[in-house]
C-alpha cells in the first residue's frame, strides 16, 4: 500500500462510527477532546487578557476586552455554517453517502473563504465607527481599534480551521482538531509576552502585540488543518472541476446553517448591546465584564462540548435510521451536563474573587467580577440544558426553532430586562447580569418544550434506506 493510502487508512480509523456500540462511551470519548479543545480555545483567548492586564494595566485590558463582542458577531456567522457542515457530514456518513460528504466539504470551504474575505474587509474599514457605536470609553478607543484591526486579519485562517474541524467532528473524529488547537495555543502563549512586553530583538508592541500573536497562531492552526485534510484523507477535492458550488447542496447548507448563524448572531449582537450597557458604567465594569466573561466561558465549556458531541451522535444515528439511539444520547448527555454544571456553579460561588485575581489585582475590578460570576453562576444548569437541546435539534437539521427561541429570549427578555434592571430599577451593573441569567432559564424551557413535540423528525436531510427483502 502507498504511503498516502496508508495515511488515509490511519485517518479513517480515527473517525468514529457513532451508530453502534455504547452511547455513553461514544459521548464521553467524543466529548473530552472537544472539552479540552474548547479549554485551549478559552486559554488561547485568555492569554491575551492575562499578559495585557498584568503588564499594561486595566485600561489596556479593557481595550482588548471591549472588542470581543464585535469579533463574536463576525465569528457568529461561521458558527452557523460550520454547524450545518457537521450536521450534513454526520447524516450523510450515517446514511453511507460518501459522495455527498465530499461535496459538502468542498461547498463549505468555498462559502467560508468568501465569507471570510467579506468580513475582513468590512471589519477593518469600519472598526472605529463600530467601537464608537458601542460607546467604547474614549481613553481605550485607540488601543481597542489597533487590537481589533489586527485580529480581523486572522478571520480567514480562523474560518478554515473551524470548517475542517466541523467536518472531522461530523465524521466522528474530535481528537485531530484538538492537536492543531494545542499547537496554536502554545504558539500564542509563547508569542504573547515576546510581542506585548518585548523580548530580545523584538520591541514592546503593547496591545498590538497581543493581536499579532493571535494572528500568527491562527495561521498555524489553519495550515495544519488544511495539510491534514489534504494529505491524510480523501475528503478534499484535488481537481479544479470539483471546486464548484452545487446549488441544491448550498441551499441545504443555508437552510440548516442560516438559522444557526442568525442564532449565533443574535447571541453576539445581544452580547454587544449588553456590553454597551456595561460600558456606560466605566472602565472598571468593562474590565470586570471582560475578565469575568473569560471565566464563565470556561464554565460553559463542558456543556458546549457535550452539545457538539450530541449533534454528531444525533446526526449519524438519524442518518442511519436509529432514532432510538439518538434519544438515548440526549438522555445520557442531560445527566452528564447537569452534573458538571452544578459543580461549576459551586466553584464560582466559592472562589469568585480568586478567579478574578488571575487577571488583575485591582480591588474594584475583582469585586465587580466576582459579583458578575455569582449571578451568572445561577444560570449554569439552565444554560447547559439549553445548549443540549440546541445540539440535539441541530443534529436533526432542525435549526429554525432554536433561532426563534434565541430571538425571544435575547431580544424579548435579556436586552430589555438588563436595561430595565440596570437603570429604572436601579440595580446598576448587577441588573445587567440578572437579565442575562433570566434569559438562560427561559431559553431552556422553550427549547425543551419544542424538542418534546418530536417535530424535528421531519427535518432530517439524509436517512439510510431500509434494506430490500
């Protein structure tokens, strides 16, 4: 067998058939690389905040943090399409249609590259007006614009890494993307102090150094992902003629992906409004919200990882006609998610101040951040269950209901309630945090109410045909 053929066979062994064997074993073995990968992703983002906050001060930390909601809006769209890619790849693999798996890969890559180009250009040109629109404090505006401009240049490699990670997840391989992410994170960790505070011949670049370290690390992750897919699998078309958009498949990707993208956009834009409200309370609350958000992102990771695993499990099993196993996976995931979320709630309640001191010794920022964590911690269990229901519906390619739920809970509840509690009710920044927590609870209730109707069965894209007798 040729070297390339051997590599393809080795890669194929890493791809897990989720339609047979123990559901609990698949759930745990598939989830842990996702969790570790998400942990490294948070670490990846947190490293910038750590070095900037420790060596450049609270204002510089605010400059890095304040741009986060804007970047999340740009990243949100890719989240929808990558989720659709995972769903379709999983269902086509479960149905045994390898041709459609390859077509899904090619069409997803084309769409994401085009989207990345458009997002980069628009973001770079309009970054200052966008920062002003969210009422970024004047004293941190210049640094925030510098960091955001450099970060936006990393969008295309970021998109490429994520689309190939989504493909591998749909095929049952959650470990390979983890390796690439670890390499990228280590790269970022090494480069951050070199570029931010200046080491050896490299001058101190301050906030801009954090941006350049992120850009280089994203390029490393993208190169590794493209190289792996091209050299060790047969998933990436090698002929130019295969790189063309398939109208029907693109339509399916958009039907499944657009609601997910809109949902991610709703989450990010609502967070943008919440950040705008927080910004009106000054640099201390801005820094606390940014650093506290890093911590609660870490607390959300287990639920998010399990949700991604459920999407792949549900997708492959529905594609194979195994609805019983799909439901079993959801039940098992609920037990696991709630157990972990309860532990996370206890940690932020008991150690809120200690967690905030990782980022800063500023007493005011530590106190405000600890209050934020304790209020948000109340919603960890509802949020975990909301993530799980969304992941299950995404695996079934029924993505419109979660989008509608997000619209109601975020813009009908979170944003107006956060404003009301913060200002008319006089709770200040704490009112913003309570508005967020309330939306978690409502989202859980609405998503599970819809899931219990079973209407998601009608949305499956690919299903294995019953054997002829």
